[in-house]
C-alpha cells in the first residue's frame, strides 16, 4: 500500500477522534458528584477530580438515575450527566420522580426549593394559598401536564387529584386528564378503589365537614358509579360488637322483645334516610361487600361496584347491610312497615308479612329470624317458614344455631331441621368443634350434631376450643379432648382456654401453673398470680403484683416489673426495635421510665422517684 500525505493526514484525524471518544467514555463511565467551590457555587466533577459541569449554580443535588436538580436565583431545572439542561430553569419546586414523572411548581412561597406552606387542602382550596401552580414533567424534561393547577395529590395513587379554580379533577400517573375539574369537594379512595365526590356543597371549616350539594361516587378508573346528583352516598361498613367482636347485625339474640332486630320504629327507618355530612378528604369505611347506597328526598337505592342498579330509588324505604348475600328492606307504609329481603344471588325480592312492630333479623347460614305476632320463627332464602314457635334463638356458628322453645333447649342446622332435640334444661349458647354442651336435670355433658351423647357427665363445662374443653366435677376442673380423653386431670381450681395441649395454664391455690397435657405433668414449678395464653412462644405473667414475660421453658424474657398487662406491648415493641430476645432488669426499667407519661412532668426542684429515672 502506498502512503501519501493525504492518507497520513486522514489517519491522524481518525486517531484523534478515537482518543477523544475513549477519553469521553472514560469520564462518563465515572460517577459524577455535586461539589461546591470556595465561592459557594456548585458544579459537578468525576471521581478522579475532573470538573465536567462548571461551578455556576446556587444549589445542586446528587445525580439519581442520570438526572440532577440545579438551582440558580430561586429557579430550578434538571440536567443530565452530559451537562445538558433538559428543562427550562423556571420552576420554583421540583419534586422526586415516581414511575417516571415528577411534580413541578411555578410561583409560590419557596426557600431553597422547598414549598414552605404546601401540604394539603382546606376544603377545596390549597392549604399553601401562595399562588404556586403545579404540573408534571417526565425524565426527558417534557412537561406532560402544564403548571395550571393550585394543588395536586400524591403520585403513588392510581388516580391523582388536581385542583383548578376550586374544582377537582383527576389525572393518571402519566399526566393524562381522566376527569376534568368538575367537583367542588372530594374524598379519598378507599381499599375498594371508591371515592365520594360532591358538586355544590358547603364546607364547614371548623369541623372539616362537607354537606348539602349533590354527592356521587367514582372508581379508580374515573368512572362515576353513582352520578353526583344525590343528597348522600355511602357503603355498609364493617361494624362489630365491642365486647364479643360479632357483626352488629348478628350481635345479639333475636327474641320477640329484642330491640336489635330491625326495624323497631318508623322513626328508626326514617333516620336512615337522612343525608349525613362527609369529612373532607375522608375515605368511605372498609366494607365486606361491594354495594353502595344513594339517598334523595327520603328515598334510598343501591348499586353494585360497577354502577349497576340493584335496588332503584324507592320512597320511604331503608336498605340494611347485606348478610349472607341477603339485603333487608324496610318501607314505611301508612300504619305498617313493609318488610322484605332481596336475594343478591338470585336477584329476587322475598317479602314477609307486614306489621307495625314485627322485626326481622339478618340472614346467617341460609336462615333469618323473624318476629311477628309474638312468635319467633326462621325462614329460608325463599321466604319459607322452616321452624316456628320459638322463644329465643342464639347466634349461628358452624352452620348450627342454638334455639329455645319454652324452657327447653336444642339446636337446628342451616335448613331449619332439628339436629339436637329441643328437650334439654339448659345449654351453652353456641356449637363449637361440632359439639354442644347441654344440661339435663343437674348434669352437663356434650352431644354431637347427631344428638348423640359423646362425653361423661359433669357439674359445669365450657365451650370446646381448638379441640379441647374445660370440665368441672366436684368443684375441681380439668380438660378433655373431642374423643372424651382426659387431657388435664380434674384436680385444679380452674383451667384456661387451651390453644396448645403442651402449654396449658391451670390454677391451684390461686396461682397459675403451666401444665403439659401430652406428658401429663406440670412444666413449671413456679406459680403466677395471673397469666396469658402463649403467643409466639411468649406469655405474660404476674408475680408480686407486677407483669413480665416468660417462654415455654420458664425462662424470664422480661422481668416482672411492669404495673399493667398492657405495658407488655411496650416491652415487646422495645425488644423488636432493639433486636433483643429478652430484656435485663435495667433494660426493663428503662422501658418503664421511657414510656411512663409522668416521667417528664417533674420540675427541676422535684425529688424524682426511682421508677422515673432512665437507667
């Protein structure tokens, strides 16, 4: 090959270009970091000290995913690692990226890139109220939502609220407008993905409540499942009895005199048809069903989660929460109350006889109690009367229900058939583990769901729980299993509910001892004044009037130094936070001192009791 001057010159150019590419690649391969010079200006340099972006900014953040924030004269923009500005320097605030988008603001009251008074809403106004306007940008710096909005919700939601001109709309995480600003007030999306909205309402700033106007519901796709044209909307929250934990519509016995079986009066029905205010930005409560009601002019209707009408708006009719997929409906009609059930599966109405005082309970395991003309009876889901003449019925459990007819007790199944003859003097109130404790004459014993006696006779008995039950004979307690085998011999003052047959608390001489029902022996010789059931290999115990924690082998995990049983929660929280499996006496005293509300209430001149010192 013949080399001439022209070829040589070209080769030199190519070589120089290659070297520049290599050097550039070497620099860019190194991580850049923000640095400040002696004049307080920020720039960026590589790990080997090469300044790549000159010192010319008032503020700068480290690079994250190839992007950094820079600020000058109170305005901010973004740059990439090549030093290219990818947004105009016009924003007073630039937030963090989430799923590729980032909130930005123009105007407002800021200091070093922090919006000083932002952070929420007051009714339908931005709490900052300093004039900033919000929008969104992507990682290329493109403004995907113009900075036209007074407020914007969190980006970690499927739908994000935006506020413009005191009206709320919704956008998605890509900045697409899903619902144009329409609503005067909004709630928050609940765990069902539903949010209440309001048009034309009034805001009570003192109580943070929204009332009047027209309410509706939207889902996380922006679809109105109930249009905003009703006096009130809502769902059926999970309500439980505070003492028993039972659902409130099943929380009491149904008798002809029971006031908990709805309805009791016309006023009670009409009270359910009154619109109620909503706390601003509040969620609808958690519900076990996907049905939602709407109210207008003392009329109520129902839709499902897709917005399909289940019960049309009906005057003077109240809808009660569904149970066993059966709604209860009560309608005021002249002097009587018309009552009916609605089968949500079969989509049919099941009417029952009307009366002014008659009551009807919630369905459970295919049956519902009805009280009419001084008779308590049960109906099935077709409205058929399956058993009547009852004086009392107890809560359904395991598909069976204890009933009383006159002074005799027995049990029925979910078809209303008698499975335990109604002939016993007394009984426990529920079937547990396929057993019901019953009394005949002076003796108590257990029967199965075929009515067969499956245990010995005792003076007193308890409900089966996890296959075990406590029993008493001649004032001494023990425990048996489902096969009528003695797990704990009848020689104790009492036996606690059994969860683990190897960890059973038994009582003697007013002290609790840990008993092993498999080995048939006492596990711990030490007795305690009180004790809790073991949970995660720990039990709370009381000694000398103070509480502590032990393990199944009796090892002290927390010394008995705490005044109240509920303080054990604090001890466990401390152990978890400090990654400890047990506490020394000093550590226990430290927990007591730290969480005692009186510890920091002393004056400088006070004599502080020992228990309030931090050890």
